[in-house]
């Protein structure tokens, strides 16, 4: 049986894994998080986030092939595919403070995966992160692999609040990025086969790591561009003080 583990039970990880569990009943899916109150909420009748349709999806799968747990190391060790969907807040101190993404949680997750793994794994980047983050995580895993092979993939999310389940059921596209090596291509096909349970193959786009990382930032870059244009327009229309 294929086993998937997602580190991070937040807005991206929870709904995405619930839909994968619903669409792939033969795959065991575990969502793990160190925040006990959050996991308790996922195991209750009052989920920690609200999305139309999410309750129904979770109730159909939870306890069957969908599990929410704080036993992070156990489920990571057992998984074939590990999604990492942890927070990437803006740095508050040091170089890049107020601008750059803080990858502390991502780096900690990578080290933990390397420490507890006893078999080869596909590690999937599922957070919105800077370009080339996958390469940095790959270096951490490679340095600590202890004879275990880790294949890094980028699988950015394009969910919109309020329509997340609808977006997951019928995505415009699913993007998977990896290296152009035999091992990475095999991993890409394995992840593609998961999504192919319900997503047409022509909507599953396979590319390289850099391109996938970059595409994950495009919605944010578009928002920034719009904000910049609005700001410049307001500045140009402001009265000139003589």
C-alpha cells in the first residue's frame, strides 16, 4: 500500500490530503502536526478551518484511509511520499527581515525527515517558498541521508479561500517539478499517478524544480504588480506642491 504523510495540518495540507484520501481509497493518508489542539480539531466535529464541502470529505475518509496525528516521526518514517506544507512566514530579524521568507520550519522538517527515515522517500514541497528552496532542502537531505535516497519534487498549490475543495476536485492544472534524472522522473510519475485518479492527464504539467518553484510565486507577483501600478498611479495623479 502506498502511504502518504503530510507535515502541516493547516489550510493547504488538511484539505489537499482529505481530497487525495477521498479520490484514492487505496492510499493511506496521514496528516501530522505538532500542534495538539489543531489535530484534535481535525479529529472532531469542529474542523480548524472552514471550507465549503470540507466537512463532508473529511467525514467520509477519516478513520478509514485518512488520519490526523501528532505522532509526526512515526508517520513520516512509514510514508513513501512526504508532503511538506509548513508555514513560511516573513523574517522578523536578520538579513532580509520584513521581506524574505523564513524557512526555519522547512529546514527543521527536512532534518527530521532525514533523521527518522529508514527507506527511500519522495519529498514534496507543498508550501509557497522562494525559488530554489527545493535545492536547499535537497542539500540538507543529501547531507544527512545515511544511505537513504530522497527525491525532491515541487508541487505548488493554487487554492483560493472559499473555493478550495472545488479547486481541488476540478483543478485548472496540477504542476509537478523535479530534476531531469531517472530517479526524479520516476518520482514525478508516481506523484502524477496519485493525481491522475481524478485529474485528466493533460492538466497535470510536469516540469523542472526551478520552474515549479517560480510558478508558485506568480499569483503573489501578480498581486504585487497590481499594487505597484496602483501606487504609481496615485503618485502620478497627486498634486505637485510648488
